[in-house]
C-alpha cells in the first residue's frame, strides 16, 4: 500500500492535506501546555503567554508543525534520497506526530524540533565554504536560543559539531565560530541579569531545572511503554539496514547526506535523556530523522507488505 502511495503524487498531496487538518484539529481542540516548572528560563514567558492567549500559542504550534513538515520534505528533495518528487516524508512525520499524540501538548520539545527543521533547511554541507561560514555563527545563536528554551536542544549543537568535523575541510575554525555563536546569547543573558540586579533570580532559574526525567521514568513505565520502546529500537535498526542497502549504489554526496541523518538521530537520542520531558514526549525529538528513514525504506518494492505492517504497528503502539 505505501509503496503504491509513493508512486501517486496526487494521492500523497490529498493525504498530506488531510494530515495537516488532523494536526490543526489536535492543536486547536486538544492542545494543553506543559507546565513551566523545571524548564529552561526562556520557556517561562511562553507559559505566561499561554495564560494570556492560548490561541496565539496554538497558532505558533501549528506554524512549527508546518515548518517541520516543509523542512523534512525539502531536505529529502535536496539530498536526492528519491529520484522523483514525493510528499512521503511529510506524510510520515505528520502521521507519527498525530498517532503519538505529540501535538496534544505544547512542550519545549516542540520548540526544539522547530530549530531542528530550521537548521535542516538552511545548513548545506555541500555548499561553498564561504557561504557556509557566514551561516555557522548564526546557527550558534539559534542553538543558544533553543537551549534556553529546552536543555535537550544541546543535541542540535552536538549534531552540528559532528557534521562540521566530518564534512568540512577546516573543521576546527568552523567549530570555534559555532561555539562563539553559542556563547554570545548566554553572555548577554548573564550581563543583563548582572546589570539589572537580577542575578539571584537568574541563578535560581538554573537551580530549578529538572534533569534526566526520561531516565528516571524507565523503571516506572507501563508494560506497553516497554514494548513500544523495544519495538521502536528494532524498527530503527531495521530501517537503517534497509536504507543502507538501497543507498549503497547512490552517489557519495547522497550517502554522506544520509550519514548526516544518522548523526542527527544519534545526537538527539543522546540529549533527549537530559531534559524534563516524559519518556513518551521525548520521542518527539526523534520523529524528524525517523520520517526520513521511513521515506527511504518505502521505495523498494520488495517486502513492501512487511513494511506496511511495520508502520501500522508502530502507529498503534504510539497511540496506546
């Protein structure tokens, strides 16, 4: 079914629009706010904005989802993972977001995924060195803002560090520029707190941050949650192996781009354990790279029915 859908662009567009509508329904009809307690200090103003106007925050959430959807489809197209135009990455992303009920709660993780989508759209390791360097400092600024909203956003920083180290000719210089961009907003926040005599409150905001919530929840999960996690791990391994076989005969730039997706997945997987998201909510960090894995895996005709069952089972487990 999914293999045939992958060949029908018009049907894909219809399903994509329906999934966007489903996302809008979940956001505007069911979305609640994750409490600001234990979160990074820039998330607190968003919580206050929710009390003033929940509609504005829901509009922001909907725009974030649209950015994520466009970003993952544009990345898939730019990297030539598939020869023809396709909307499948957006379909898989929206399907998992809605099946997993990730859009029922506005959380720091949703903000982090926005910055992931933004960097995926703007960072092109294959572009000229001069153009790339112009953007690296800006990426550092963006990541700093993301980490002030969500501590797990340091996974984006790790991703860019690894990407620069592997793909760039002069990685040390670029990494220094990225680190300076990251430090600048923190120095500004520190200076602002010092000048306006709010340093005690600023330091207290760091003491109030809750760390390692997903790791602490592991012993207390439901049996169904353990099944979902085990299934998720096995599915990702299967997808990576399946995708690698498919891309082995592709150009080296395509294989390099696919390696970057691995780096993104691993970086987010490492830092998802750091923050104050629940175990289920933390899986949101991984949905964008997983949607790429799913989109590449659906291309081959061989074992297409097994893949259909694999995806349906995954969505059911996320829903439960």
